[in-house]
C-alpha cells in the first residue's frame, strides 16, 4: 500500500469513524467491510437485509464478525429519520413520500450521516453517480460559500501524488465554478499531505491562443486569487507548461509554479474524465476517487467497475475527510 494510505491509516487509528456502506448485496463491498473491521481503522456499517448480507458474505468468503448491519425495512428509529427528512426537504416530501424514499439504501444511509449516526458514506459499486450524489445534495448539501459539489481524483504512483479535478460532476463549469473547484481541490490536496500548487489547464498557455474557453480559465484564476489570496495558483496552462520545468521556463517564465504543479484543474468534465483515465491506463497511476468536495459531510462515489481494494481505500479517504 502506498505511503498515502499508510499515512491515512495512522491518522485514523483509534478514531472509530463510522462509514456507511449501503451496498450490502455486493461481494466487493462486503469484502471491504470485513477488512475494514478487521484492521480497525474504520467502523463499517453495512445496509441490507440480514439474509442478503449473509449470502453475499458467504459468496465473498468474508468474515463479518463485529460488523454492524442495518436493515432499512426493520429499522427501529425510522420514525425519527422520516420526520427529519420531511423537515430537511422543506415541503418537497410528505411523510408518506419519506417512508417510501428512505427504503432506498442511499437515501437511508445519507440520512444516517445527516443525523450523526455515522460520519460518512461510500456507495456506487452497484449504483450510478446520480444515485449516490442526489441524496447527498438534497440532504447533506454543500458547505456555506460552496455552490456546487465537485469530484476530484487522487492520482498515485509510487511516491508521486497529484489531484485532478473536476473529473466527475460538473459538465461545463463556468469561471466561478472553476475557481471554486480549484479552491476545494487545494483543500483536498492539503488533507492528503500535498502542498497545493494549482494549475488551471487549457489548450493555451498565457495567451498563446485566445477564445471564450481560454478567457473563462483566465477569469477563473482571477476569481480564485480574489477569494484565496494565499493560494498558489496560476494559469491558463497547457499541461506541459504546468508540469515540465523546462517547458515552463520557455512558455511561462514568470509563473510561480515553474512547472511544478501538483493540483490540476480541467476546464470541462470531458477533459478531466479523459485526462485521469489516460494517466490511469497509460501512465499506470492509481486513480482514487472520485472524492466529492464541498459537502457538509463526506459522501463518496465508487465506479461500478471498482474492486474490493477501491472500496477499502475510498472508505479510508471518506473517514479522513470527516476528521
């Protein structure tokens, strides 16, 4: 396991942070829950019927001794969750609606986080990103001053660590959105021991091309600096000018980053998604995430193509976000 996760495990030792795993019918999730419980860094809580979880554990050859399990259909404190859900939705859901909606494991699990019965949630092994994110936005909501959540990946290869954002949520962010993504991604970097040096990416470096797309990135840099004057951020950059010192000396000699960026903000979701997958598949980086940024409590989304290791690691990250 990389230094990143070794450090995370040390920071979580003895904290007893509770992480909801709604997909108790998935072997990868159940296997990760067993491992989390055995290692003691996180207290996993599996959702599902006892029969379903037991059958899944048997198929996964997973020992769930000590793992807390909750069945939404028989939960004794459902009335409390229903009441708080109706209150939170402010007239958008009746009590009848709430009882039906809260049988959905993602809504149920998110309400457990909202009511303080757990510190975070990891889903997405069998659910879409929308299925995971929608309850979080409706119930947990974004922090004060944050308009939109965004999705970042920690890209890890041996001793190298970088943050890529937004690679998961916002399809066509405007300048204000990009500035916010940059600030939140820098916070994510700090959380995982990366001193943020933020590059705002484009197909242009410092005016080498002019278009509405490049002007958007330039404006985003200005807005981010206004909001966080101490943030080490610059752009617009082509990737090589942000990452290769010799190229930076030629293309952006006055930049404070000097080709040593470690947080990369993509101008659109298509660029971010393509970029992280190229680094993952051609560069052999491990892509951990997406880590949802800007929420009042951590909720994170797995890829449906994940493996047990991905579930385990994202659960550690989610726990670390709650500290």
